[in-house]
C-alpha cells in the first residue's frame, strides 16, 4: 500500500485521460486557482469503456472494479458525433447567490443515466470522482428551462470577418495561458485508494509517478481522433460564445459544450474542413 511518504506529487486536482476532456477540466480548475496535474493518454480506438480512456490494461483488482462501475454509460451513445454540442442558456455567466437558490429540483435517476450515456460518447467528456466543488455555477437552458451546472473556460469571439476557430487548438492555447503543461504519453497503472480513489500511479515517459489529488480526480473520456476531425467554428454575425464544461446536479459525468445566449445559436456555424462548407448548428436543446 502507498503511504503519504511515497507520493511523488500532491495537487488539488488530477486530470488524466483523453486530451480534450483533460485540458477542459484542467482549465476550469486552474482558472479557480487550484493546483493541477494533467496526464494525457492515448485511448485505444474502438474500445468503449472507461479503462480505454486511460490506456489501463488491467492488473489491479480494485482499479478494475472501480472503472468497471461506469461501463453502463459506454457503448450506448453515438460516438460518430459530427458537431460540438451546443446549447443556449438564459444567463451565459450567471452570478451565483447562495442566499436565493430557489426550490431544489427533483432527482431523476433515469435522466442522469441518459446524461451519462451522452457524455461517455461525447468528443470531450469527463468523469468526476466528486460532484462537489467543481468550479461550476448554475445556469438554465432557454428552450426547456432545464437547469445545468457549467464551468466557463473562456469566450470565442466569432464573426464572418474572423477566421474560423479550431476548438482543439483553442483549448491548448487556453491551457497554456493559465499555466498548464500536460504530460503526454501517460498510461494509468492503477488508482490508489483510501476510503475512495485519492490518486493514481501513472506510467509516464519520465518514469512511474504517484500523484495524490486532494480535491478531485477527473478522467477525460473521448476519442482524440474524433476530436481532431471536429469542424471549425464560425458565425454568420458578430457574436460571443462561451466554451463550458457542462454537467448536471448529482451527476459525475460532464461534457465540453459551446454555450450561447438565447437566439445566438442561430448565428453559429460549423466549418467542415477541408471542404469549408458552412452549415448551421442545430443544438437540439
């Protein structure tokens, strides 16, 4: 068993897994002033389980059992998504007020299971070890009045007069801006447990490293190939869209989404490179 004296590094948040989700979760945590460790893995293409997102090959009973507990969410969604998820909300950047939160919405387990399927199939999904203190604020969708929780990573300024934006490139640039430098070529050797997962033993190009996470351990799920083939983002009129990590209360799953003010989603365009054909985004929300 590992003891505290064997930790090579101790951080607030450990983000490990597929690149898009890892970068997004790291940006959200670092922007909140937390100490973050990023480990980017190369998931096995075609494998539909959480272990594949971490390049975990098995061998540790506790780790295998823990990761297997989330297999229900994988392999049941559309992994061939051709658009970044988009939604419009009433308050793009709300001001949280703990004194006036309003009534607590009912808990619907079936809806959270559907949400887990969606995030597991998303181009850049994430799985949180803890659902509290995720640097998220509450927002309400403009179409159905549904409440979500979102961490705003930054803004995209879009216009037909500006070059279309690669969200993958934007994430890397934003990560660098907040001082994040991911370790690439990382593979999960095993999770380290106390009462629950408190860290991970990682195989890195520089050797094996034991990293403790005091606030959260976040796994980035998704296929990096799918991320690279996502279209560029533009607009038919000047507008600002927010890039957010979105989740729901009590859910450990989240996904990267483009969030707009009501009506602005009509001006959002996806540019299919290399053909550069413009198509209106359909949020479906």
